[in-house]
C-alpha cells in the first residue's frame, strides 16, 4: 500500500477490504449509452488528498465542469480507502473513487466494488497503449479493467547534501553495502549515547520503508507463477531482511524506537528528512512538492534506491493513484466522462503533474512542453520508465499478502524471529492462508 496514509491505518484498510468482499455481491453490469450520447447530471467524487493537493484537484474539476456544463461534480476530499470501501459495501459509495493504493485493484475488480470500464474504453476508442505498461498492469486484474491510472509514483532515495558534505561523502550510495557505510558515517549521537541524527532509519514501519518499496533493490518477488507466496522460496528476501536487520542491530532496535518516537508526521512540515533528522530517506517524487512547500531551504539530492546488482541500479518500485466507478454509481456515464478527462487528457494530466509533482501516465503528457521537469523530477521519471522497474502484483485478496508479510517483518526487526528461514516458511503459510490458498 502506498502514499499519504499512516502505516497504522493500513491494517484498517485491509480489514475493510475483506469486509467488503464478504458482504458485497458482484455488481450488475451498467448499461452504457450509445457513442455520442449527451451526458448530464451530478456525480460525486471522493479522493484522499488534503490542503494544497486537494486544491489542485478542485482546479481541474472546475475546468471539467466549465467544458461540460451539464455535468455537476460534488467533491469530497480527505476520504481514505477504508471509508470508501465501507461506503460501497453499505450501498452508499460515491460515483467515482480516487484511491492512493494500486493494491486494492485485485479486490475491487474481482468483487465488483468497482465496475468494468472496458465497455466505456471500447465505445470511446480510448487507446490504452498511450499508458505506461506498468500502469496498464496495475489498473486491471484477471482480464478485467476496473480502474484507470491517475498519475503515478516512482520510489527513489532522497539525501541531505549538507550532511553528506559534513561526513565527507561525495555522492549517493549505489549499493546496499555503500548505503550501510554511509548510514553509519552520517549518524550522530548525543552525549548520553542516544541518537541525534540518523544516517538511514532502517525500520520497515517507518514512513515509506515498506517491503514492497525496497523489494526491487534485491529483485525480490512476492508470488510464484501459480499465485502462491514466494517469500520463503526467493533467496532475495533473505538478502534484504538480513541486510536490514544487521543495520537495525548496529543502531540498536530500542535506540531506533526511541528516536522515531520524537519524529514528526510523514506528511507534515516536521517530516524527519525535511528537518535534517534523517540524512537518507526512501520516498517518491511527490516529496519534491512537499519539500518545495514546507522546507524550501533544504539542500538535497535524489537518486535511485541502492541495489545488490549494478544491472538493476536505476530501476525501482512503481505505483500510483487509481480511479474507478463505484458499483453504487448513480450516474456512471457522467462519472466516466470525468474519469476520461482526468486520465486521458494530456493537458489536464500535465496540470495535475505540475501541481502534485506526480509522474504523468500518458506518453503525450510526458512529451508535453508544458510539463515542468526539474533535474530531480527527471530522476523519478527515469526510474518510472526503467525496464526493470516493477510493482507489487495484484491479488483477489487485495493487499492482504503484503500486510501479512509486514507483520512478520516488524517481528523480525524487533528480534522476535530466531530463525529467518523458518520464519519465512511460516510467513509463506500465513500469506497463502489469507489469500485463501491453504497453507
């Protein structure tokens, strides 16, 4: 699961998804209008953005209604996925849902919580080849397209240039070994031995340090070809977990927990990287806008996430926001018109990308001269376009397999797992169980 949601809320979202699956019947297919039919009426759009980002959504919606005067759009901001999921299950969901997580696509497509958009795409001759291949992948499941991509995210590494210079480090690390060395050199302790500045905070449940975001660094795979858990059978997971735990042990788990307790919220002006408390941080391109808004004096650089294989350097984790029509939609035709405007109109995508600093998802938008591509943003666009960049695979159970692994990973980093191999084997069984595949 992805951005703009605190880690503590992720389990709530996963539980809501399971509840929806249990109580929501598969939706009946909406009857679509003939091509060229006039569309009118009111639609309700729910999204998770707040403050500056919500204002960007309002601006493009205003442009939509100006060019579609017979369609009225009601916008409800700050609606997270758990609220939307519960509302759909209760039969009073929005016409359009805008989600921060690609991991719900498998659940929403298979349960019918979001309707199949293929008939609309076919009727209106929407060319899906204009979309990046990864975004096409994470907006459909089992041959059913129930979502369209609303901008994208690529994960990389942010580093504090002033702290690097003070520590005598010339540039960003490119391997996990170099990351470890840099993290140690950049760490500063208080006279009492407590942590004052941390070079890299390796806890899996800190900010964007999700296992999914770090998996491409070692080439780890989540699922086997037949859809079962691969975490015990893929040695890359052992590599990642061993590296991470070694660094946790160097700091001391309790020391890291005490240090983290004093850090600010990830999406506030007190973000630990923006405050100079953490020198190296895993994050996505949207952080560029937060730094510009909340910490304009920060001297920083960006780079791909370090890897274990030089051939993979430059690639990373790719995800994004997704948008779909709820099975409860009262006006699906008008809902589709807005979705089409938000996800296929190059000029609109460019405006949203410039405002949110998210990566545009259409080929035309990436080439548009109006797209603001600073050097730092270019780094993330290159990660997004890298042939070895990847995303987490969709599943009918949604993000349950990742949440189950996250529980294991937090126990591992706390020193509660004595045997990594045995622990991963048990995690395999639990993941297969939550995916309804047996042990």
